[in-house]
C-alpha cells in the first residue's frame, strides 16, 4: 500500500473548525490535473457529521460546479435547516478562492431497530491476489475479476473489490464515499471499443457533475467490500452509472449513483 498517499488522505479528513458553521480541510497532494471529487465527497460527509450529534450519515447528494484546485484548502460552509429526534438535514457549500466549487445536501438518521429485508444477488468469490488492480487514487488494495481498461467492447458493468484499511467508524462513510467516485465513468466506457478511462483528455473529456451515496447499514473498514457497478446510459454528452456496495458475506451496506460529462473529441 502506498503509505504516504494513505496518510495524506487521512490528513484531509482532519477538518478544522473555522467557526460554529464553517470547516476547512486540506487538499490531497496528488499528481492530478484537478482536485479529485472523492476528496470533496469525503470532506462533505465529515463536515455534515460534525454539524449533528447522535445521528449517522444516511445520504449525501453532491453537485460539482467547477474544478477545484489542488494544493489549496477547501472551506465548507454549513447550515442545518432541519433537525428532529431521529432525522436531520445539512446543506453544505464547498468554496475555494476562485468561488464555489461544489454544493451538497446530507441527510442523517439515528439508527433504529426494525424488520430487515434485502433482495440482491450474492457476491461472487473474492478474486485472488493475482487479480490485484492498481488504481492510483485508491491508497489500499483492490481486485477485480474483469479488466476495467479493456479496449474490447464489453458490457457496461464492473465489479471492484476494495479493502479500506482500518479506521475509526466515524470516518468509514467518508472513506467509502471517496472510493465510489473513481470507476463509474470507466464502467460507462467499457462498451466503447478502443477507448478506456486512461484516454481522458485525448479521446474524450469527462467530469463528474453529480454524485449521490446512500448508507443503508453501519459498517467497519478493514474488510473487503464489493462495489458492483452498472452504467445503463450514455447519451447527449453525459453518462450515468449506479452501484451497490456489499460485504464479502453479502450484506448491502450502501448504494451510489453518478452522472458525468462524457464528451468525445
């Protein structure tokens, strides 16, 4: 595991309180052309949790408005328009010196006991270490039975196994939200022959415009999770994808959806 990148990411999760309603987080030190959206998702998640006590993150809907700049901290302005006994809502604005770069709405819920039902296909067997994949922005081990970057025309589905290192439970939703931002566009590109996500900036231009994560169950890091992804549509210069996150035992713990610009040169 690239330890320096992992500790760099953990450092980004250490938000500083500027005042009662504002937090600031450092940006990752990445060799990347713009601020990675996963960082914003993770910091939004933590800022929302800081605003409300006694509740956990239920959903996070983010709209990316303009490119963030690497090497510059992000300031998060928060507002809590609703807080009840079991539910709460937080509105967030992410700002850098050149203006607002993203906005988000977060919902939180105090976990309750009640009937449970789940209808999902069980996860496949975890691939062996020979199926390890190198995803530069994920500073932990990931594996996949199929190649995301194949130049053959393949169905727009992808199953990524990933194992976030052990971290405090309060950071788990933020780290998972970070991971869900990385491969939906690549999944949408799988049916396009001769093109992979590594061709961004040459064969096509892409940028995430909106991303939502729903958290269904509390969970711990340090275990294998399956990100099961499907892109049902690419049209009019955009692509759409959605996915589920399951434990190795098959428990559905989260779901996510993403819309992105996908403009071919």
